C-alpha cells in the first residue's frame, strides 16, 4: 500500500483520471490518504478523514511512509481557522492555505505554520458561528472552501472545524445521527436533509434558531425552513423538499 499527503492549497478530486472529469470533491492542504491505484499520471485515493475516493493528479501530492500516515491518523487534527493563512515552505517561501486546512501535517512536510488554528471538540452552540464564516461563499459542485463549496462540503467543513466528523455526500451524511420526528424537536446545529422526486437525498443544510436554515444553494445563504422544506423568499417558492432532520451529537 502507498500513502500520500496534499502539499498544495486546494487540489481537485475527480471521478475519473482526467482533468476534464467531474469534480467530486477537493483535497485541502495537509489531508492524508491511501493510494489505492497508481497510474502514470493519476492515482485513485481514499481520504483518511472520511474514506472518500477519487482520482488525483500525481503532480499534486507527495508520497509519505506508512509510519507517517499512521502517525497522522492517530494524532488530533489541527485545523487552520482563518479564511486565508500561510505556511512557510523550505523551497518556495509562502504557500497560501484556506480555512479548514490540516496544519498538523506541517512537520511531515517540513513546513512551518504560525497562524490561528483549532484543535478541540466544540459544543453544538459553536456550529452556527462557524457556519457564518462561509456566508455568501459561491456554490461549487465538489467544493470545500469559502471560495466555492457545495451543500455537503459546507456541512462537513463546519462540523470538522468543531471537531466532529461527517461523511462527504448528503446521502451519506443522512445515515449518521439520530432522526427527529418534528422540526420543533430540532436545535441549532442539527442537519436537515432534502430529497428529489425519486426519493434520493440530494441536499443538506444546518438548522438555525427560529425556523431558519443556512445552506449552499447558489451561494451559502439563510432561508426559512418549514414542514414542506426550504422557502426562498426571493423566489417566493419552496426550493427543496424536507425529508428528515438528524441530530449528529
């Protein structure tokens, strides 16, 4: 088995080994992974944090030893907490990184980080404050950063910054936690899931107080939530149909 580590700011993770292939997620600075298959130009990887799989360009990561992988796997995450920050590299000077990067990888990469970070587990009360960091971030299918993010990338990163692990896609996140029967039972920080006409869960957002929800739809935005789903005041219609509410912790 081979192992890898992302040493760049933001790297695309694709569904197939091609630059033209669908962006399914992003690999942020400091994320480590197993290399399941290595070809001349591309590798199929499985991320350690959420077991998500995809293809990454071989020029956009470095290989590490198994003991380095295991050490990172067993160490608490140290996550950059500013919108933009920098690490000092030995060869090129400053490398910009974004909110949610794993700076606990710096010793492995021989990089230096002196910025702000979080390395603790926070209570649910902190989730909404974190979610607001991403407000108005543009929607990007497969995105995980304030410069482009999708609905499940948004919920995953908000929870990650608070020390809690969510899976990558909305349908996978819907398998986690405890289902609630009514909106009235929900608390700020709980997750609301929405399905399509085929009953497939395709969207997720974070419940706020007073029947509001923050979610990524065109941009990260705040809308009303009711028994039917998400009501967009600007469009004067429901944009998403409520399926289930989950309490993760």
